[in-house]
């Protein structure tokens, strides 16, 4: 029990430094069936800003992980890897949701087609 408490305190002291990495808030994606072209284009711009902010978050998490070096407890590395992986999964989900709504818009509004809209995903 004492060893676990020590590891937790040590991990918290390392994790405390990661609070400098600000996690960007999610962006609302309008329904493609009901949205106007202008609303989808505005959402696309917000999502691009979100993706840029998330890339900055990933850089920050990676830099903080490297800065702790080999002295960090294994748990700290796992926590930071989890933060990184969760952010990447979220980014991919946001892009996929937006692309689905663009497709729904195109189907609901075949005359406009929604040309030029869509988000790439990370590979």
C-alpha cells in the first residue's frame, strides 16, 4: 500500500506538469440534412482551427513526455501515451463525423453538391 501511494504521488507530481497542455474544446458539427452551405463552411473553418489546436496539444504532450526523461514512473508514460492516443482518436472521429454530415448535405441538396468541403483524416 505504501509503495502504491508513493508511485501515485510521484506520478501526480509528473502529471501536474502536463496541465500546461491545453486541450481544445470540441466543435459542434451541424446536421448535414438541415444545415445550409454557409453553416457547413463555418463548421469546416472551426474544425480546421480545432485540428490545428489539437496538433499543438499533441506537440505539447510529446514535449512534456520527453522532458520528464527516464526518471518518470512508467505510469506517467502510460498516462501521457493515453492522452496522446485519445486526442488522435478524437480528431479522427471529428473529421469522420463532419465528412458524414457533408455527405448528408450533398444527398439532401444535390444542386449544390457541397464541393470543396470535407476533412482529411490522420493515417
